[in-house]
C-alpha cells in the first residue's frame, strides 16, 4: 500500500515538472512570436486599457453620476443645436450660454390662446401672475407670444430677481419690458397683492388676476451654484434656503438640531424613503462626531457607511431622496403649497385660469385634492388634470419627464 502511494506521488511530481517545462516552452515560444510580429506596442496598449477599465470600475457612485450628467449634457447640447437650426420655440440664456426649454410651454400656451385670445382680433388686455418666476423662462415666452398680456413675476429667492435684472430684461423689447414687473414675494401671500397697485394705469380697479401660474420645480440655477447647497453633485455649504434673509434654518441646521423622530418624519414623508429609520440613526451618530456643514458631508454619510446595511433602492436613490427631503423641509414647500392652493381661487377673476406644474407625487396629491374640493364646493371647470409632456418635449428636454400640468377655469356663478 505504501509502495503504491510513493509510486503515485512520484508520478504526480513528474507530471508537475513536465507541465512546468511545457509552460516555460510555451511562454518562450509566445514571447518570440510577439517579438517577431512586432506586437509589443499593441499588447502594452491593451494592458493600459484593461487597467483603465478596472480603475473605472472603482469610481465612486458620485463620480459615476457626474460622468452620466456630463454625457447627458453632451446629448442635450446636440439637441439644442438641432433645435436652433430648426427655429423651434426655445429660449437662449446668454448668462449661461445654454438653451432653456420652459416645461410644458406648448400646452400652457395653447390653453392661454384658446381661453384669452381665440381669434386674431382678440386684443383684450389681461394680467397673469407668475408665482414662481425663477429665471423667467415661461414669463418671457408669454410676453413674446401675447402682446396684450401683462406679467407680474413673484419669487421667494431674491437671487432669481437679480439674475432676471442682469440677464433677462435686456433681452426684452421696450414694449415687453413695460408689461413685465417683478416682486420678491412668497406665493403664499398672493391674497395680499392687488393688481391695480402693480399696473395702475392698465388695470385701475382690479384686485384679482386673469391667470395665476405656478411652476413648482426648483430652478436649474439652484443646482448649478455650489454655494447655494442644493446639489449632491457639487460640494458646497449645506444651505438650501430660497431666501436666506427671511428663512431661519438651513438644511445643515435641520440635520444638526432635529430629533430622531423629526428626522425620521422628514425623510420618510418628504423623501418617501423606506430607509428613513436607519438614515436618521446614522445622522444622529455622525453629528456627534462632526456636525454637518457641506453637501459632501451628506453624500459621504451614505457612501461611506460601514455598517453593512443594504439600502433599499441603492445608495444613489437614498442620496437623492435625502436631498429632496431636506430641500422640502428647509423651505416648507408642501405647507406653502397648501396655503397657496387655498387662496388661488379667490384671487382669480371670473373666467380666470389657474395653471400649476407639479414634479412629484407629494405636490400632485395636494393639487389634485384641492381641485376636487373646488369642483365640489365652487364653480370651476377642470381643463387638464395631470397632463404629461409629449414625446417631442421629452426628446428636447429630459428634465420635463416628471412634470404634470393642471389647469382649471373659474366659472361665472
């Protein structure tokens, strides 16, 4: 038995040595072949490519998001050039050198055309209040499209009004400028604004408006400015306030001061995140080590978690939901929307139009419930209930994919 074992073991070692010699011969032959055929440079290039691919696989998820965003920008850029060549209805932002597509602009224009100016002979002067003016994409279009429409633009963020003064008004004709006025105001105060005090000569006895418009999405400028603290793709001070003068608590204040239960409710309700419990505990633990100061601190909280917890929906989803929750909480967006929706009907003239664009289900629920209440309690006609962008708009502006349009008309009793 022992002799058999030694015999088998000897054969195994001989096979190993033979295999080793064979491998050496193969490697030597392969080396000579590569050298003779001049393939050294190609193999070196291939090796570098493999190393780059491995390195790319190790990129952080945030870096991958940035790369995806840059790729999307290149695609949008080509679409922008095509749109300009075909003279599509677009607006060019000279401050950022970007083409801006106001969301759902064609559908809104059609409603205004049909209700206010159905005939070429319709010259009735009317006033629309844009309650979320932003960079004035919609307002500028309305002014240029309807020569008898006056626009009052409201915005809670004074930086938006400064942007308009510096970059937008100079693009308007003298006539358009005369029909366009702005105010730094929260749209929750719409009941305190009287039309005759804004356009005294044109509407001397009017308190209410012919149309009230609100685009509930945040402006792209908020994401592009790192110091405003809205974007997880740009590191900056964690602020997120639309108005730093009138609003006390920043997003950083909320993370550093809120109790576990408050954090849990904010993340679960405003972020609609199933990870709310775990993330709230992580925030409490992290701020005891170091307070939250920057947007990167929030991103790192999720990406550098060492607990082994598997985030439902993934880390990327958890980050986006957390930033959404913080923005909504910091600016009391849903509370303000509820107040605004409670006042919009009374500030419309008879046959006036209410026009609202939403971007997520939390906004949709508030708007839809209020419209159902108005339909039941008052006298309105719902013209559009959650209408989405068509395929042409989605191809030109992917950011409009989550937008929904709601319009109603206040009828005479």
